C-alpha cells in the first residue's frame, strides 16, 4: 500500500472505537428507556441509519484503499478519490445524527442534506475508482 493509503486506513481504523461507542450509546437509550429515542420513531430511525452507515462505509473505505493504489489514475486523481470515498462515512452519519439532535425533533433539519452530499461523494469516488480499475 502507498503511504497515503496506509495513513488514510489508519485514520479510518481509529474511527472504529467511536462507532462502537455510538452503538453502546444507542443500546443505553434502549435499555434505560431514555426519552426521545424509543418514543420518537423519526429520531430512532435516523440514528440507527447513521450508526449502520458509519460502520458499513468505514469498512468499504478501508477496502477501497487497497484498490485505489492499483487503479490507473494520476496521483492527484488518486488523492481526490481517497478524499471522496472517505468523506462518505463522515458526512452521511453526521447528517443522520445532527438532523435530529433534540429528543423532541420529529422531522430532520437542513443538516440532513449532509447525507445526500455524502452519497454524491461516495458515488463520485467509486465511479472514478471503477473507471481507473477498468
């Protein structure tokens, strides 16, 4: 692996304990019946989606680092692809979580657009990587 992919993978691996902590927090909300989670289906759904997307997208980004180094892309395009793919597991969960911060929120605020931005980033990064691998 290139030094850039190794350091990016290192940062991604450091995020795994934060994802585990998030899962523990969700479990605490359930076990302690903390108001604003189980009784708020919108918040519950978005927080579950945020946690799930964080875990899956971090794993996806880690695997993608292996392929980026093998792609027939310029150095700058490899860097851009890394950034685009790593932005998704950051932007999407943040959008899910911060769009319903208050326990009383029954609809997402404008920060939900971070989810779409993360999706666009993921799409652009994976498309670029795919083309570079063909």
